[in-house]
C-alpha cells in the first residue's frame, strides 16, 4: 500500500482521522487526577479515607501508613488539589472525606481488578 488514495477517493482510508474529544482543560484535569493517584502513599491515603465512615482525622493516617507527618500532609494536599478529597476542620483537627469523583474512580479500579 502506497498510502495514496484509491481511485475515486479524496484521502486515504484510516489515515489522518484521529481526533480528540476532550478539551485541553479536560485532558489536563484528567492527567492531574491520574498523577495524584500515581504514588503509593497518595493512593493508600485515598483508599483509607474512602473506606472511613464519615471521614478520617489526619492524626489517624500517619500511624496507619507508617510514613512521616510531612508525607501525609503532602499526599493530602495533592489529593485535595486534584478534587479527590474534601476537608473540614473541627477544633484543632482536620477530617478528610473522599469526593464522589474519587469514590467512582476507586469503584472502577475495583471492578477492573476482578
């Protein structure tokens, strides 16, 4: 096949027809979300938060993960920035809950693993 159009065709079949259905902003948001999940610590933090009933306190994450407070704070910041967790402050404690988007993403991952 020479890549030339067949007789009577204006352009080759199957060539140069790829198109992107996402806007640049949507693509960037999706990549940001996947990047936020691209670390063992961040993914495990999100799983712990999603599995908690009504949210989990930051003070509970550090011992559960066996990582430093700084690592937990960075993970939470990235997850919050990606829209995967919400936070609320009660007194001197912060509680985190998974967003609906995060819950859906985790559900899809669970389904595809089975």
